[in-house]
């Protein structure tokens, strides 16, 4: 059972148009919204937003667990759709999340100090690769791997009712103040480490001594304000996705071209050397090459060692070098 709690009057008003409900705890905000749409507890023709302070059974991609300590954001937005949902949507969401004021504020500081900014990692994550230093405390040792510092994950799930596609649920988990402690089991073999926005604030503060700066330390906005920023990003992503879908019918590319330009500027894999592991008939197949952005279908483009360009729809990504 979830317990609804009141938010500030200002935030409540701002999010009321999204039929917002905030709870102390949810098994999974995505699952809760999907179930409510399927059993008609919530109207499938309207937008619905659910936020939670923690999750007891949070989910990531491919049913991986998503640790949900308090102090972070767990948010799901249901949006009715009139068209099939493609993998391009998660990348559009990633770009819109990277444009949020809180991310832009931190990126400005990171770039001013010559550090890697927060970007979008194909296909569902927000964070960055530190090509100068890796943390191998909780993962198997591999001298070649460069670990991904993961701030946020995106989980998109279509919602069906009576065998008809009625909408999509877009879930976002963002580490704000609490950094999940990953183990070999909880990271499930993936080459990444968890990072929070607060970690970045402290990292940038250590680079420049306080007494040497006239500016105050960066202060993160409240979780309530971040709920609003994320929900606005998700709504903007749906608008962009719908425009791109309409353009395809009209043989136009303005929105797609603009999105691809934005993605290229935020691509966390840009120029990195990758090892991509795919499953073919139960057998792993490994492809090496350099990341070359995405195509108009949202597929990762990999320049293989043989010079050929491969478009990859899925696969495990390991970074094994950089330009």
C-alpha cells in the first residue's frame, strides 16, 4: 500500500495539470501506473504523473533491479499515444533530461574545470565516462574497461489494454543526494558505477578551494523542484517524438535533424572505443569499434575495425578505450 503525502502548494499547482500524485513509497512507480491504467483506475486518455520518495521493487532495463534509497527522485509519467513507441524515445528523453537546469548548472561547472560533462549514454542512461580514472572496487578487474558513472536511468514501457496500445509510461530514476552502493550482484555485471548529483557538487568543490573563490558552493534544488524539471523534460520529449513521427509521414526532417545535432553534442560515447556484446541464438557475439553517434532509428552506429559501419539496436556496451 502506498501513502500519499502533500507537496508544497506551489509545486502541487504546477504539476496539477499532469494529474500528479506523490507517495512516500511505491513498489515501482512504473508498475503502479501501468496497473492503474490497465484496470481503469486511471483514465487512459489523460496524462498521469507519479513520484515517490523510495521504491521497494524498483526496476531497470531487462527487469534488472533499481536500488531506491531515500534522497533521490523516482518518477513515472504516463502519456497516451496514437503511434507505436520506438527506441528513439528513450534517446529523446535523455537529451531533454540533459537540458534540465540542474544538469546544465553542473555541466557549466564541470566544463569550467576541464572535467567531463554529464551526457546521454546510448540507450537509456545519463552520466559520463571518466577516461582518466576508473573505480574497480566493486567490479571484476579488467584493465581495459572504462567505467560509466551513472546518474540516471530511463525505463520506457508501452501500456496495452484490451489488446490495444493506449499509452506509454516513462520512468526516470535520478540519483540526487544518495549514491546506491553497487555490488557484483546489484550491478549485474555491467561496467558502471553509481554517482549522485551531490557527488558531483562535492567533486567540483574539491577542485577549487573555497577560500580562492568568491562564489558560493553549488546548491542543488529541492527534490520537489527536480520533480518539476523532469516532468517538463518528459513532456517536451513526447512533443519532440510526436513531431518526428509526423515528419516521417510528410517526408520532412527538421525536428529529426535538430534532435540529432543535440544528441551529438551530448553523446557520452562519442569517439570512444567500444566492445559490444550481442546475443545470437544463445551465443554471445562480440563486435569492436568506435562509436559514431546514432542513426534516425535510434540505433548505435559503430565503426568496426574492418571499416564497416554497423547499426546496433541492442547490446551490452563496454568502453575499452578512447580517442
